[in-house]
């Protein structure tokens, strides 16, 4: 069978030993679309690792300005190709072409790339630090090894393995990328890789800066994750998938940066409900069903007072969910996984108020609300904190602050935690105690906003405590912090000035901001200062 070529060793080429093939599907109909893409064998994985390893040294020695030029050129190529990319992503994911892909996700993708370029030019991600008295100088530097990137299904552009934050961060740190296309949008990945490859050649980066594999079986994926030639891996997806990769990577000493499951608890305090309950019901419904609920920041757990205002909120939300059309999911696998999660939540004691089932044509699921009381949630918190990836949320009814704090004590780590409080201050005392208890359990603590949006900002933390991520010390969004995931801290002890990296030398003609003897400065320094 004719299959699309892979990007290996700086060229588009046929797979060496294909282990099968697949085609994308239109989620709205369930029908196969587009060309066949290869599932590669061991020879292709080895070729990708070998080519990327060879490119790593050359890329680490590449002038940062050239890296920044590539990131900017690639961003411009994506902007120029927006119509084609949006059409491909829409066909493969059924995400709204204009309102989501063209107006939100594609601009976010190019903004990330340009912010990465800016961080490269300013050396912002390297954190140059100089101690003149001790003769020590340090900064973050390339790993000298390739980074494997496993992109998710829910952001075909902004988190794509060949365009998203993991890709931009790894390249900004001057590491080659081995990208695994997601089977939900292979043609989109292919088109992005074509644009990236052209920009790589045009800006003079090593031709093997990027490798693209469309897929392989689980055994090969784990073998690559556990290959010591890798410098790191970035993964966004399920807890099961992330943990399997982490186990393999840990055995080889490969750092694994994982974004996994999160239910993003939302606390509605009594004063907020009394003040604006109907508006909160609408905000909640819009957030839970946006993108058919296929966001890692979907409000999957909502804590509602067990009183009259809570009853009114639940009734308002229920009416909106009952009137909503089924949401289109990315694939049959997502639909089946969502059904399994909903069934498991009911098996653990939750009551289904509306929805709870798939619907045709294609891969659709009815917006779903489940409910449980706080006592049962606390007793079976392990089972009732299961992520349901889709337009689904579990309402937990609580009786007062004491029960609310007891519930928080049972929460796993999450990407976000939200607290809604009254504008007139009547909730302030409870708000302070809830925020204090919730703070160590979430990466981003949010006031009076649903968690769905993730701003592309240097101050953003798109990470969180276990098991939302592999560890709480990194963010997958926001330059320059995201770049440092794929960097090594290099220290120089009394090395001659000429042997130091440019941003650590005495002279500082570029005016790079450096931490010199405890103070941020951008002027020249003297070793004897």
C-alpha cells in the first residue's frame, strides 16, 4: 500500500520496515479520511534516534540567533499556511474551524513560537549567574541529546508534537526533536512538519533537527522512551500512558516531563451562589462543554453547598445540560474511554442526573452531570477522582466549611483549583481557609473564573502536583520557564574567560540580564570585581 513518507535524517523518506498503517477519521461521521500513514518498525525508531543524536552536537553549537530566526520563520510559515492547516485540523478533529482553530489555537501556536524566539535572543531561559568572588559562573544550556515529544489529541496545533510548547521549548534550548504524530490528526502533523523542515533548511539549522514518526506499537514507544540517547521526553495525555513512558524513561535516567490527568476542582461558596447563582450555572455549563469537554483543564469536579441556593444552581445547570446537543469527541477510543469513566463513577456511588451515554452519528457523547454527597466522596475519593475526558462533571454536595475542608484533604494533585466567592466579602473568612488548604494541591489557584482557558504568559503555570504531572516543578506553557525543562545546568569553576559561553564572559556587549554577585545587571563585569 502507498503510505506517506516519514521525516528522518533530514529527508522525507519511506519507512524502512512498516509494521502497518492507519488513516485519520472524521469524528463527526466515524469515516476514514485522507491518505495512509505508516506505523513504523524498530529500524525507523533506530534511524530517528541515530540521526537526532548526531544532530544534537551541531545544534548545541549553533548560534542562538539562528535558533531564534528558525522559530520566527516557522511561526510566519504557519501564519502564511493558516487556511490549509485549519482545514486539515478541522477535518481530523471536528473542532470549530473559525472560532477555535483559526481565531484561538493557530494564533496561540505562533505566539508561543515567537515568545520562544524572544527568550532565545534575550538569553532569558539561560539564567546567567556570576559569582566573581568565588570564580563561579553558571547557566542553563542544551542537553546535548534529542528530546522525544508525544503530543496530545486535543490541541492539533498549539500542543502538536511538531509545533506546540514542548517542541518550541526543546528547540529553543537547542535540542533536536523526535516527534510522534498523534493518530487523531496525522495530516495536520505532516503539514506542520513540512513547514518546519523548510524553515530548518532555510535558516541553516542541522537538517535532522526534526524527525517525525507517525506511530509505532507500545513496545517500540517504551523502547524509545527508555533509550539513554534521549535527553528528555515531553508527554501530554492519559495517566496510564504517561506512567508507562515514565517507568521506561526512569530506568534509563531520562527525565520525563508529563502532563496527565486532572479533574480541576471548582468550589462554589455560599455567598457566591446567593449573589449570582444563575450566572455561575451558565459559566460552568459553557466551560464543561467547550470543545466537547476535551480540555485538560475541564471543570470535572464542582463542590456545591447542600442548601437551597445549591439546589437552585444544580437545577439551572441540569436544564442547560439537558438541552445541549451531544458533543463530538476526537475518536472512538476517547468515546469508549469516557463511557468507561462515567460507568466507573456510577459504580463508585455517583448518581447520573443527565446524559451518561454516547450518541451517533460518529463519536458523540451526551453532556453529563453526576452527583454525590461529600461523605461518600470522602470515603471513596480514590474512585471518585477519576478523570472523565469529555463533557462530564461530578457535583459534590457539601454541608458547611468543615466538610469542605475535609474534602480538600482527600484531593489528589491537579492542574487547577477554582474558588468562587461573593463580591461583598461575606465569604472572605471561608475563602481564606479554602485557598490555604487548596494551594498545595493545585498548580494554578483561580479566583472567580472557570479553569478552561490557559493564557500564553511568562507567569503561567500549566503544571501541578502529582498526578496531574510527573512532578510540580515545571510548566508546559509560558516562556522562558517551559524551556528550562529541556536544559542542563552548567557550572564553570575558574574557567578562562575565552572558554566560557558568551553570556557568562566578563564583557556583555549584548546587554544580557545576568545575576552578578546577587544583583541583576546588564553591564560588563570584572573577574576581580
